[in-house]
């Protein structure tokens, strides 16, 4: 019976204490040996007094120098400790002062709140509504939102990889063993784990077992791989790159009593480099014939050899295709959204809105609900996270969160941003979201600004949507598809969903993400200034749009690649060859009704 083994990243940092002990012991040993060594030879004649005097002065000088050095060292040490304590004290005073200024204590002592720390967007909206309502004179054309730029590719990826050497040396063409991973999280965190698993299987020359999905306590979606993705397409697409099987052979399963959880689980540190897997994990795989890594979120560094990196591209943009039930309904929703956008040539704006009750509660931000909202959010946090937010070491300062740009944007704020950027009330909006917190109240201003507002619930019939209702990942897959083909995508709170979408859209749209990611730290300052005019706000939003246009084309992986820079957000240049070789089917056409084959292939 194989015992369960736990592996961890090994690092042996240098110990300054150990090093200093080595040095002092060495010097001391040499001095001791010199002083204690005896001699049977007669004593030498006495040296002249002047030499003795020089030697005496040298000894005194050394003694003084050593004394001064000791005092200097003690002084420096004391000064360092005093300065360190002083810095800590200053830091605490600064943070305390900031908390006093942005927290409820500021009201008690009469301090004015820090700019941007108080939610007043609803007041600004009421003040500027007349100007917003009648400002359709400079409406932006969706076809001209983004400037056309030529993407400079410094390092194109290989044209073909099938049959090439990927990672460890292959012995007689046989695989090293079987790799089992457990993907956790929501739809796109699982997607990341799947692509990383394909890359790791290629690195280790392993056979990949279809990844298992962990039942998450938040999403509560029991869907398996085949419920979300097309298994046959996944296996056949990767054929020639990585061998994929649905389950372990019977002989191996019998060895572990037909229970996969009996297979030794290897614990791997996050962002582990390729060298670690080859050095530490590969020998275990060869010895046991199968390894299991759970959890497998972010367990492989982003910076890996080019051939391994390309496996991620193939997995993400070719092999992963949504299952037939999902892709069929998603295609219907996409076509209906294009039809609803006839006033703008079939183009529309999609918004990923993170203003669900759990997100608002977790952010610890305050909006315009007053005391009732605070009581409700406190109750929700206690119900779902128990005492996590009541620990003594946790200080909750809603104003500070808002100033730092950590508060989810409200539907009202998103609407003001888009109207300020020049999108008028004829613009069709697709809203990708869960259940909005107090939806009737919070969605009303957005509907006033953009009456052509649609969701998957409004585009699909109840019967069409019924099979997906209890499965959050399948619902997210529908949103993902409709957002993918929008002319403009707006992200409001970060996370895996927008990051994967930005990368996928860069892959489809010649390297440009076509994404608006608002600068929330700048926005909160504008939306608390009760004296701001609509024209001033529009000018600032125009600058923000231009900045998003510029950043949309940026490819930081070309300039600086580290272990965390995500290829899923910045897929170029590594995935460029897939984009070029499939230009006719992967690139979104300008037609209002793209052929079904193009939509399915692009997904």
C-alpha cells in the first residue's frame, strides 16, 4: 500500500546568523591556535624598544578602533531600532488619522470627510439628470469607439507543435503516467485550472484524466466537465498534443479501491515553476504511475517554456467549447441581442455588473440605504461568514474602501460613466449579472439612462432558461458568450470572468480588448463633487475612454513576463499563430448575423 505523500516547495534561504557564526568561529580558532602553540627553541633576543613602542601603539590603536567600532555598531543598532519604531509609530498615526477622516469617527469630531469616501452618486445624478436626459447631441458611434492600431508583435509563436517535444524526455514513446487534477472556483477559475492541467500534462508527458470539479460552497454548482464543455471535442482537439482520457484504467482504480481520493495527493505551492514539477513531481509520477493535485488553482507559473505555453493557448481557444445545450441557447441569445441592437447596426455594449447582495456585503462598502442597509449587510455577513468580519484584527472602514476603489460600482454609476463617454439612450445594453441587490431600486436609474436594457432572463423564454436555473456556471457560460461578441465590454469589479473575457476578446479583435475598466479612484472623487457640471464630467469620462482604448491594445507580456502575468488576459504573442492560422473562422466578422459555424468555433 502506497502511503500518502505530501510535497511542498523547498527553499533554503541564507541564514545571516549562521554565516556570522561561521566567520567568528573561524577567526577565533585561528587566534587560539596561534597563542597556544609552544616551541622548544631558545627565546629570541629582545627587540629594540622603538619596535615595541610601535607595536604597543598599534595594539592601542586597534583597541581604540575596536572600541569605537563597537560603540558605533551599538549606536547604529540603537539608531536603527529607534528609527524603526519611529517609522512604525508614524505609519500607525497615518493610518489612524486616515481612518478618523474617512470613518464614522470623523462625524463625531467634526472633521470633513476625505474626498471620495462618501457615496453621493445618487445626489449627483438627481442634480445632473436634466442635462443627461437632453444630451444626445454628441452621441458616440459604436463603430468608432476604438481607434485602429497596428499591433506590433515582437515574438511570434510557432506555426505547428503537434508531435514536438514539450517537456520531459519521452522514453520509448510511452507516457509517464496519469495526471488527475481537481478544479475549484467558478466557471473561469475552473477554466484556468483546465488549461494549466493541459500544459502540465504536456510538461510531464502524462495522460490527463478529464478534470474533476470541486463542489464550491459559494456557487453550489454540481456540474461536471461534460455538463459545461464538449468532452469529445476537448479530447479530439488535443490529440497529438496531450492524450486525454475520461477515467483511469480499471487496474489502477482497483489498486486504490476504486476511490480516486485514495490516490496520494501532491500539495504544490502556488505559481510553482516548470523546473519544480520536473524535479519534484515527475519522479513520483514515474514511480506511482498516477498523481493527484488538489486543489489545482494557480499551481503552475505563467512563465513556462514556449511549447508548454502554446498548450494553454490550444486548450483555451480551440479545445474548450461549451456543451451543446449551452452553445445552442447562447447562440440564440446572441442573435436576439444583435436583432435588438438594430438602431446601432447590430452592435451593443455588455456590462459585467458585480452588485449582488453577497458582493456588496463582502466589500464592506456603504451606499445610500442608510442605517437599514448597514443592519442588513451586517446580518448577511454574519450569516455567511460567521465572525470573520468581527475579528479584533479586522478594521472595517467603508470610506477607505471607496477611496481605494474597492467598492462595486452601482448600476447608476455605470450608467453615468457610459452616458458621460457619449453612449446615448439608443444604445443597447446587455447586463451580465447575478441577482442585483435591491434590483428594483438600483436598476431604475440605469433604465432611465438606457431603456434598451437586456439580460439573459429577458432574451430567453422561461422554458429555455429552466434547465440552467440551478447551475451558476452554466448561466455564467451564457453571459460569457454574449459579452464576448459585444462591441464594448464594461467590467466593474475585476475577477476571473472579466480577465478571461478581456483576453479572449484580444484574441478575437486583432489584439484589442475593447474593454472599459473605469478608474474607480478617480471616479469617486468626481461623483462626490456636488459642484461638478455635466460638461466637466463628460470631459473626464472622455479622457477615461481614451485611456481604456490605449490600454486595450497593450501587451505587457512582450515587455515583461513574470510568473503571474496571465496569458489568459494577455494571450499575445504566444497564441498569435492560432489566431493567424484560423483567421477566417476565429475572427468575428462585421456582419450583423454571423454564421453559426463562426460563433461556435470562436467559442
